[in-house]
């Protein structure tokens, strides 16, 4: 029986999809994002393996809570699609239990039979687009964006619900021209139900240092007013937007 490399779980997550979510954080990620706040998930460690049954049995303990809120289970990471056989089996069992399943992914995958099964069965994809420009994308993640954009096209062809997650990183992904480009690019994708704006923050810095890694960014987090202005531009273009609100 295939086992999964699981980093940790959060039983009452409120920021990874609709309602309250049981969030499973997978180990392993193909990217090395400059702003990653979970660098401790990058590697797969053999002493963190769990079976589908072990994961599901724990999820079921919290089912009443997340179901009542209109929530479900989110598979996150790290990158859950880096373990496609395990993830496909987990999604299948969760759907047999009639649980809403969201996949939080960077989309850096090939269209294998396991990935196709996951796409068919999961309810929602939270797809991170780190940058549309391939050079900028490589600077931010260390990898090309071609697979991510191909995965978005695949999700659109299969009529899945997609929330696009955008990290707003000053000097990389917040200027007017780039926001225009993003809106223009995303507009034709009927699968995109929501755009979620995630302002860059430095919360991951301590984890990098704890792991003996040098935090690579020295960027000031964006002003809330700038984030609100970007949110308004997406709203004006017809998108549902999730973004932090100004504190009064
Ligand atoms: S895709 Fe997510 S987990 Fe992977 S390096 Fe980037 S931010 Fe970190």
C-alpha cells in the first residue's frame, strides 16, 4: 500500500478554501520560492510516512466541525501533487465519504493518469501563480512556469473550480503593468472563480534561519492601501477577490 510523506496537519484551518478546513500539509516541493514560509516541508523524510487510512481516520474525527461550516479538507504543502499515487487514493477515499476536497498546488506537474484522477475527483484547486513572466518565475521559484500554466489550461478544459492565489511581492509582482497583464491573462479562463491576493510577509524568515538557510529576500511587505487598490482592479474586471481588509 502506497504511503504518503506528511509534514503536519491543521484541524481547523480558515484560510485554505471555503469554510473551516482540515488541512494536510504534504512534504516535498519542486519549487524553492524566495518567500516560502514552509521551507521545512521541502524534503521528504521517511519517518513522516502515513497510510491513506491513517490520514482519513484522523480527518473523520473532525468531520462534523468542518462539514457544518461548509468546509472540508485541503491538501497543501509542500506540494501534494508531488505524491500523485498517494494523493489520488486519498482524494478517492475522501470523495467516497462525500467530503469537499481542495488541492492547494503550484501546478508543477505532468498530466499522468494519477493526476487526471485527482483532477476529476477533487472539488476545488487553489492554484498558485508565482509569476507569468518565465524569467521572473525562475528567479522567484528556481523553475519555469510552463507546467503551471499548462495545468491551469487543463483545469479549465475539465471545468474545475479554481481559485488563483497570487503572492503580492513588491518589486516583482505588484506594478501596474504586471497587474494589467495578469487580469488580461486570467480573464478568458472560465474556471477561475476567485482571485486570492496574499500580500508578501516575512513570517517564514525564522524558519529559514532555524534550518540554517539564508533568507534570500530583503523586501518591505506591501502597504495595505496598495493591496486594496490591486483588489479593486481585479473586482472591476469581474473577479471575486479575497484579500486582507484595512483595519479600522
Ligand atoms: S510552492 Fe509553496 S511550499 Fe513550495 S517553495 Fe513555493 S511557497 Fe514554498
